[in-house]
């Protein structure tokens, strides 16, 4: 068994540099399959979800060459679009391979989405958009098959704003014949990053960053070089850590514009924020006000930040409410936080955080990526030692999280193959 141990921190002070965005890297890596030539990507995070993508691409004939600061993907020898069910079950957005492979391979077989466990993630908007382009779906018990002899551009309106479906249909439309228009499309920075990358390869996409994308189909894509945008979600998590412990932090290699909604809420809660061109400074004395939050698609408050900010608000001097409009069942972390004394009241699609609570360390479990960072943040302000299982979920989205928090003065370590009653082992002894 593996777990993370975190001790209460007096304050956090220091600098961190943010790695490349997980939610940008994964679709861009998948999009490399559209090219006929090698692609070089920089600022790819070293996380387990990325390794799954590498394995899938290698398994269908592509080659991956990792360097110190870049990765080279050569998709020219891809010969298959059969994605093994075991691989797709490890990666929630494996469905991106449908959009990336369908035009060339004509038939894609893939298992159902895996990944985070916090409620249903329907693919109905993916199906709607891809069928409009000419795809045919056949659903089986453990997998589904998508076929299309030819993809033709269409005018598609998404019934709800969905980042996943926007990306998947966008990928499929690149090599489709004619014009495709995606309406009510997601505006996330990660969608914009993908569009910039695809245009570098020769795609013709207009409107990225708005709710209407216009894609003129092209015959082929060429190789290019691209650097992934910084991960706004990781940056926000480090900013929040200072609100819990007090102190100051400088978050470097970040695009402040991507975090304006989050920054506004942190300031409303009482934190001091200073923005630069590519950095954000945060200051806090640990004295916070309760705030009310409603999640939504970008540029609204991100659902992926709902979990970490819950931990921030537990110690606020008044109650807070969070309404989850994207994934109403995304409150598994609250059950774990209540084991530590948070006393969060759960209602359908929302949570009430009473505030003024002092947490105590306990055994808790991370059920998904963001729940994991939520529990680490809560542990920073909890009396005693907090032990977090589900380490594999945290590793799906955070690179070197133990080392980074340690550099900020946090007493944190990962434990493995040790006596769970012994919390005094040194890291070298644990890994020894």
C-alpha cells in the first residue's frame, strides 16, 4: 500500500514554477495522430495520464522519444485504431482518439471512459457531433466502435457546453471535407491551446476562445513544434495553500488571465493577490472570509477548483456555499474532509461549509485527482498527521507534488511498503 503523510504547517513561503497543463497536454498528444510527420512538444508534464497516452500511441504503431525538456511523437507508422479496453479504462478522455484517428483509419474501437470517479460523464454530445460529420456508432458491453468511410463538415450545436465533446469533434473535423461550425463550444484555454497547435500543423480553425468555432477541412497535417500552456489548476492550488497556512508564495510560469475568476474569489475570501506578466504573488495571514461559489464552464469558476477551495474555506470565519453545476455528484472529497472534522453539509448538487472548524489528521482516501489535492491542502491546516491513500489518482495530475510542497516548508512524504503504524521512518528508509 502507498499513502502520503502530511503534517500541519505553520506557514508556506517560497516560489514554485508551474508545469505544463494536463488538460492541454492530453488532447494535444492525441492530436499528433492527425499529422503525417513527427511533432515535437515541450512543457509536457511527467504524470501517469501522459504515460497512458504514450502507451496507447506506441501500441497502435506510433513512436515516442522522450528528451530532457521535450518529447518527439512520430505518428507516420500508425497502422491501427484498436484501443485496448484496459488502456482506455485508465484514461478518462481516451475518446479523443476517436476524433484523432477516424478520418485516417475509418474505424476506431475503444473502451468506455475511465479515470476519475465522481459521477457519470456522458458522451452523448460526442456522439451527436461525430454522427453529424458522418460517423456511425455501434455500442457493445465493454467497448464501442465508430466507423466512417468519409467525414463531411456540418453545422453542429452542442446542447450543453462541454470541453470534451468540443475537442473530440474539433479533432474529427480537421480532415473532414468542407466546413464545420461548432456552436455553443467550450472556450477553455486548453481548447485555445489545441487550436493553436493544430493551426501550426496546417489546420484552418477560427474562433478559438469564443463559443463558435469554424473549421475548414484540409487534406493533411504536417509536423511542428509547440509548447504546452501552464497548468492553471495546479497554479490555483498552490495559491490556495497560502490561504490555509498563512504566508506568501510566488507562482511562476503562469498565465494570470486564465485564473481571473479564481483570483477574484480568493481576494473576496481575504487573500492579497498581485499579478505580473507570467507570475502571481499571494499573501495571507490565514484569516479568511466565507464566500459563495457556483461552478461553470470557462470563464466561470472551474469545477476542477471546487475541491481544493473547499479545503481553503473550512477554516474561514463564516460559512460558505458551493453549488456544483458541472458535475453535481463531485463531492466525494467532502465525505473525507468530514472525517477530519469539517462538518460539511451535503445537499443535492451543493455543499455548505460551516467554517470556523479545526481539522484533525485522519486516514482519508483520494478518489480522483482534484480530491487528492483537496486532502493535501486540508492536511496543511489539520492538527497532527494526515494519511492519504489513493496516491495513484494524485499522480495522474500532479508532477513532483511531494518535492514541491517540501520546498515550501511542508512536512510531507510518500510512504510505501512500510509499517503503517510507524510514522517516523525517513524517506530513504521507506524507499530503501
